[in-house]
C-alpha cells in the first residue's frame, strides 16, 4: 500500500478560516459530493474541539455562510453540506474523490487553519495525481510530509472511539488544549478545575474516568 501525508491551507476556505478565527480544532471527514444546479455540493462531518464558547461561535458563524446549504450539530459533532461553483474545479474534485483512495483518519484542521491529511491507495499514481491537483489550486499552500510504501496498521473511524460523558469530554479537551499532557506541563489541575468552575476533586474524577476510557483504546492503535 502507498501512503501519503500532507498539510495544506487555502486562502478563503470556509472551514479553515473559521478554525483559525475561533481557535478550535476540527477532526473532519469530507465524505462525498454531488452535482446540482451548476455547483458541486460537498457532504462533510466533523468533531469540534476547543473552548465551549468558541465552539458555539464557530457553528453560529458557519451556519451564516451562503455556501452552507445544510448544517446540523449535536454537542461536538456536526454534519455539513456546502457548495462550490463547478467552474475550474471539476478535475481537482474528481482526483480528490477518487474511489480508490482510502482515508486513514479524519483530516485535522488546527487553530492556524492548516489541514493535515493521511491517505492511502494501492496505486502510487492516485496519490501523485492528488499532489499535482492540490498544487494546482490557486492560493493553496501545500506541504508534502511523506509519500511512501508501507503496511497500514489501522483506520480511525468516529464510531469506534470510546464514548465519554459531556463532563469527561470537557475536562479532557480542556487538559489537552492547555498543555496539561505536554512536557513540561503548562498548567496544573487546580487551574483547569477553576476554569471549569468545579472543585479540584470533581475535575480529577471526571478526567480520570475519561483517561480510563481513552488510554486503553489508544494503546491498541499502536
């Protein structure tokens, strides 16, 4: 199997511009598309990570965009349909939605608007075509991280992730976002508890329960 990993950022992209503006991270799948009334309509889903206020503002602002024809969200999960004119993009769209491509994990769109993709195919040419098509898009920054032949050990899919309660998810997201798991640690638990407006012991309880669900899952992915 051939594997491709790259980072890209496009000026004016309706998703990237908003992850940057509202300082959120989006785990994003662009799942399919259809053609209607002279436009491409893209179906996508994602999981939002960040401060609660920022996530709400992100969704509110995205819904106002004229390109967005459908947006439904439940807690941190969203499904979205947005449109782009067909003119000048048909070739790139067909390359990106090549049915031979395997998306190893969701794209990660970070707080600086960068998308990071990991894609595989049995044919190197499919991935080379995708690189060429990406580089041909105006106003797109493209960084190739690797193109190599390797065995794929797993695929990351939303539905197999461990299910967390709202409190567990918020505590874990806050800890990750503020560098609690970094080295050296950038914040203490009591400071995170203060931000959540709960006691230290309650914060520790919810975070420990979240870790107990997530860590065994992650250890199986190695």
